C-alpha cells in the first residue's frame, strides 16, 4: 500500500533519448497538453458553478444569466447556509473524530496480529473480516435499526459513532495488515528473544513504526465518515444528524429554488475533507491505494 | 495443550473485540435480514412487534422479481453500473496514460483530476442537480444552457427525466467523481512496471503498440481488475447521488437501494430486507471469487 503511494508520488527520471525530441514528438506533446487542459477545465466546471452561484443574489435568478458572473456579489447565501448548517457540522466532528480514532486503533491491533503474530487459520480470519468491507449495507439495515433500538442507543451522534467504528474495522485492518507485512520479521523476533510478550512487542516495537499508517487510516476514516450519507439518513434526522443529512434537507427544503444557498452549503460541507486532501494529499492517495485488496 | 493455548490465546484475545463486532454486525445481521425477508412483515404494527409476522418463504422475492417496478430498478442498476464502469475506466486509464511519463505540471493535473474524490456525493449532487437541469431552450440553465452557448444546441436533453435512460445522467457525476481514483490506481500500476522491462522490449525492436499490447497491458491487468471490483462495488453508492439529484420518489432514476429506502420508510420491512438480500447476492457473486483468488495468490 505505502509502496504504491510512493510509486505514485515519486518522479521517475526522464528516460527519453534526446533524439526523440524532434518535430513529431513535440507535436504529440502539445496535443497531450491540450487534452490535459481540456479535461482540467471539464473537471473544474462544477467548481466554477458552485463558487459563482453561491455569490449570486436573487437578481441573478434568470436562466439566461446561469453561467454569468454575479451582477452583484453577495455573502447572503453564505450566511444563510452557515446558520443552517453549523450545528450539524459540529455534530459531524463529534461523530468523525472518535470513530476514526477508535477504528484506527482496532485495525492496528488486528493488522499486527494477522500479519506478525500469526496463528493457524489467520488467513481465514482475515478474509472473514475483510468481507465486511464489501457488503452492501442495505443487506443489514433493517435488523440493524432493530439492534440499535434494542441497545438503547440514542439516534444521531452516538449511534453513528458505533456504526462507523464497526463498519470501519475491515478497511482499517486491511491497511494495517498490509503495512505490517513490510515490517521485518527480525525486528519482532528480536523482541521475542528478549522475552517481550505480544502486547509488549506491539506497544514498544510495532506501534512507533505505525505513525504513517495511522495518518493514512485516520484520513481515510475521517473522509468516509464525513461524507457518509447512507448511515446518516437511516440513523439520524436533520435535528441530530451530520452535515450530509442537513445539507440534503437544506437543498430540498423551503429554499428549493434558491440554489445559491445550497451551493454555499455544499461548499461548507466539503471544506474539511478538501482541506485534508490539499494538505495531506500524499497520505490521502495512500488510503485510496489500500482500497485495492492487494495494495 | 496448555502450550498451544498460550500460543493461540493472546492473538485470538486481541482479535476478539473486532471479531465479535464483525460477527454480530455483519454476519449476524445478514442472517437476521434474510430471516425478515422470508416473512410477511409489511406493516408498521408488525415492524414494531405489536403484531406477529408469519413466514411466507420466498414469496417476497418472487413478487419483487416479477414486478415491473422492481425490474425497472434492476435494469437501471445494470445500465448505471455499465456506464459508470466504462466511463471511469476509460477516463482513468486515459489520464494515467497521459500523465505516466514525468512532465511539467503533472502534479497539478493529477491533483485536480483526483480532487472530486474528496467531496461527498451529497455535496456534488447539489451542483449536479443544477447542471443536469432538464429545462431547454429559453428556460435552459445548467449544461443545456452551456451547450447553447458553445453552439451544441443539439446536445440539449432532459437528462435524468428520461424514463429509459435517465439513470445514465446520474452516472455522469459519478464518473466525474471517481475517474481520478481509477487514474491513481493505474498510475501506481504504471510506476510499478520496471523500466528494464520497457527497455528490453524496445531493444527487441517492439513498436509502441506492441510494447503496450504485450508488456504493459499484462502488467496492468491486476490493477484493472482491482479497479473494476472497487468501482463496480461503488455503483451501489448511486443511492447518495439519486437522493440528492432526483429524489427517491422518481421512477426514472430509481435503483434497488432506493427501493429499499422507500420500503423501509413505509415500514415494509420484509420487502426492504428482501431487496437488501438481493443486493448482497449480486455483490457476493463478484466479490467472493475475487477474495478467494487474492488469498490464493498471496500464499504463492
């Protein structure tokens, strides 16, 4: 997994023989850049729409001005959206932070045992856990609502923390297991020879080596829990739920025709994950790569 | 015996919390869901346990699969998955192929192509609902208006409001969002191919096409398979996009996951559970062989 991420970010030295830098070659290069820029613009179209519409007042509602810049730039939509969404953003933080930390920690324990303190049948145990990553959650939703009800957990934040922890276990286990298989056996054997038990080895040898993986896993869990809508819509309301539910309600509610407010709201809802992506992009990509089982 | 326990005991103890949680929340609930799907639990009174539910075996499945309504959902899911898979694989490979060799500005292109992945389907759904507005000509906004502005009026259409192909419009934002992911997978694949391999092929006088056909494509096929599995599996996420773009009540764009939500909302737990089980079977048919294969390859 991490190897893949490094391959992705590492620059290979250019291996182009100088003789190839002739007419046909630079023509091909120009075409390539043109294509790349074309796709760049296409990918950014929704961003343009989002930004421009969020600053438009009601005076710009006419469809003929759909793609034009605002006649009058206003912050009104941003204020309305912030008032509507800020409580749910706080709740999302309350869900995402503890659930990422707990599931990362569980995944690290599992990954260590499965990769480096193995026992007969460990592979089967791993596959059994991994399958949980691939199930469509629709296949557990009905009994899950009854189970949550029976557990007496209040809907909203507490329920969502539990669900993100539980259903995060497979992916976090996968990422840590793949990472720990790259930790040399000798390191762990050295600990064993010194008489260190399993927990001791984990705590003093393995855990300090795991920081990069923790960053990858935390970002992955943070992003997927922040962006979750399925669990949120089944287990919370816009009064006690995360920002995805609140945003969906905002976009469908009384302000249905006022796209400016929902666009500003969509930006608010996306900012945390976008900031993480921009600042910690390398680790973000690492998490993506781990999604492919073999890493 | 004691020695064996000492060896297997601690690791199992350490795995125990996760195993119990996964055992209950994944496997236990799958069984419970299947059990519910075999009953006539169709009313709120039964859902809350005030009235008993009777086992009707596979009646719900038979009724669902026979109903034109649910067939439409399944057809939509197939259409969506095919377009979504084809779109992301083609775009992802194309981008990776263009960015594979070191070049100026590659970091910017990569980052921009990948960024939609960081955004939730609900947030992007807000923009795409605007872009995929079905109004045309004078009233057009969104992409239809853009088509007019660049002189491609003929491309105007009613997007997700088309009964047969509306679902394909929902695949467009999904492709926008996940092509960068496929690109990242392919880029990692390209960069995992040793330079010597290409050099050797070039030495042997292989043409550019032959190099791809016989050297690079075979090396990339495991990556392509992973991408297909992950993206194919994500097509079930269409739920989020549909909920935010076209609403669950829309016949045009409904898929089984949406049906499941609608059944659940009306306390028809038996049918909701049956739809869930059908989705699980569809996924398992693809995933289980993949997991077994990966497991076997790792052992070798």
